[in-house]
C-alpha cells in the first residue's frame, strides 16, 4: 500500500477519526473488511479514466465470517456494490471518494 499511495493520501469518505494517509486504506481492509469477509473477491464491472481520476463500479463478493459493525458472523454470501473514484499524481493515489451500499449489505446480513 505504501508503494502506491502518496504519504498525503486523503480518503474523503472515511469515517471520522479514521487514520489518514496509506494507513487509512490498510486500516479499512485489515481491521474492518478482512476480518468480517476474509475471502473477499472483487468483480470490476466498469472502469473509466479521465484526467487524473479513475472511477470503478464493482461488486465485492464474500461470505460473512466475522463481526461487521456489530453484526455477528452469519456465514451468508453477500454482494457489496461499490463505486470508487481515485485521484492520481505521479502514479500514486492521492485521494479517494467511495460509495458502498451499506443499507443493501446490512439487509443481506439480516435477511
């Protein structure tokens, strides 16, 4: 992560109090997603680049095997719909904006 993320990387959609810089992304994946969904697979549906930004629309496919935002493991298969915009400078990520359909995800976990 430190090789592709600039030291001053900003995640504009990180929850308040989240780490900044490359550690923000490491924290999100290692502390939130990976423990809850250890076998996460990503399917990219579209990728569009213009200027210094790249946008992807993708789905994360996983099985809920660890606690996630207070929800105990359900062993249910889930699909998380995600749209990310990444801004680049000199080949490194400098900013991120993302949309994760949390309502749909939590509905899948409760269903």
